[in-house]
C-alpha cells in the first residue's frame, strides 16, 4: 500500500527512550502522552502495568519474559498485552483487547535477528 495523506498519528512522551523507566516485576508507569492526530493535538494518560517474570518459548528458544498490560485511558478501555524480553531489550505485541471483549492474541512461531 501507499501512504494516505492525513492518516499519520504522532505520539510524544515526556521522556526519551533512554530515560523511560525499564519494566520491573510488579512495577507500573503512568504517563501523559501528547498526540498529533490528523492535525488535531490532544493528550491522554497511558498506564503500563508490569507483571511477574516468567518464561516464554518462541520456536526452539526460551526467553525470560515480563508481561506488560498497556492501558490507553482515552480509548474506552482498550488494552494491549506486551511481552518484554529483557535479554533482547524489546517487547512484542501479544494480544489486544477491546472493553467487554475477550483478548485477541497475536501468535508468533519464532523471532530472529535480521541483518541491517
């Protein structure tokens, strides 16, 4: 597909990626986010709730994993479940959930590093 003019949204957080809090078991981060959406500027609060550490297997590899629930307070209860892999330093989307609906999982069979 081609880019659609006027369809881009830009999110600005009050911290840089380097100074954002790292996920820790049982922790939480609440932050105000500024959004430029189709030429409209608005703000809302997002919460990131960190669960207890566990393990996850993707393909033939096992990883330490910290579940994260991302709550978007202006989206009528919309949530995302992320899996943070400390060994790799990133999180991937594990499920989305609309208010009053069952979680819609995203299934991965493997992850791999791709050379730049």
